[in-house]
């Protein structure tokens, strides 16, 4: 049973993201480099926020439960803000990289657009975030023990896997929205990404009322996905044509 839980949660949490990596990133070495660098930037932000939270906890009274809860909330919110600050730094770095690629190219064009960089960087942020969210849980899922044997929820591992999956997708969409806001100086788009990130992280405090955290997170993911799709040049008409092609079994014609 523990082995089934381990593989089931692994495939739920990382299966869709692995599909994105295989079909849209793995064939391009430049995209792989951008993804790994994005994961590294997220990792550095986590390291710094963890260090500050650790110092704050050690400097406080461990017997004061109210203070410890406040520090936990502070740590989560500060970590979110630091992640978004590092997302901005990564955008600046990639912007410089594009200028260098244009200077080196023969035709004066970059081999990758800023939108593609935003997508790949978002996947990198999401994969590293998901890995740190699930790695310890997956290790515990292998046993020994039975989930909920002492009256706790038996859905803990399953809901954690679904939450990890939505966070990976959200980071991907947030990357597109954030980079678009930076590129066009639409600061309200950047603010919207930060607010959504703070909201999703704050919803985790609703646990073990998992419905209170999962349902709003998936609704936010749907809204962020639609927004990112429109900003990337998509339209309702293009989506309708795609669905009609799938229904008829025909391939979409170029330029149609």
C-alpha cells in the first residue's frame, strides 16, 4: 500500500510537469539551461528566507505559541516576497542574455523569445518548488506506517500531491504574467502575481481543511492560465479552432 501511495502521489504531483518538460523543453539545450537556472534562483530564495526564519525562531521564546505562529506566518509571507524578488532578478538576467544572443546571432534575432523564456523559467521555479514540497512527504509515504491510523485525515498525501501539482502550474503561469508585466512596464500585473502567490500560500493555513485550500487554489490556477494564455497571444477563436480540429481528427492548417 505504501508503494502505491508513493508512486500515485509522485505521478499526480510531477506527471503533468514532466510532460511539459518532455514535449516543450527537453529538445532544446538552451531551454534546459534556462530551466535549471530558474530552479537555482528559486533555491537561493528559499535558502535566504529559511535562514532568516531560522534566526527569528532561535531569537524568540519557544514557549510562546502565539509568537511562534506569528513567526511562521511571517516566514511564509517573507518567503513569497523573496521568491518574487528573485523572479525579477532572473528576468533582468535573461533580458541581458537576450541582448547577448542578439549580438552573437548572424541575423540579429534571438533564438528564443522573452515569452518562451518566461514559460521555461516558470517551469523551473515550479519544479524546484514542487520538489521541496513533496520530497519529505514521498519519503514518509514509503512507510512504515499507515496514514490516518490515529484518526487524522487519510487524504494528507493525496491532497499534498494535488497541491504540489497546482503550485507547479501556478509558478509557470506566474512566470509568464510576471515577465510580461516587466517587459511592458505593467506593474499592476506584477502586483497581481505577488497577491496571488501570497493568497495561495496563505490558504495553506486552512489545512487540515483541505477543501479550503485546494478549491480556491485551483480556481486561481484556472484564472492565471486563462490570463497567461491571452497575454501569450491566444484568443477564444484560436481555442475554438483547436477544439474543432481535435473533434474532427484533422490537423490544423498553417496560417488558418
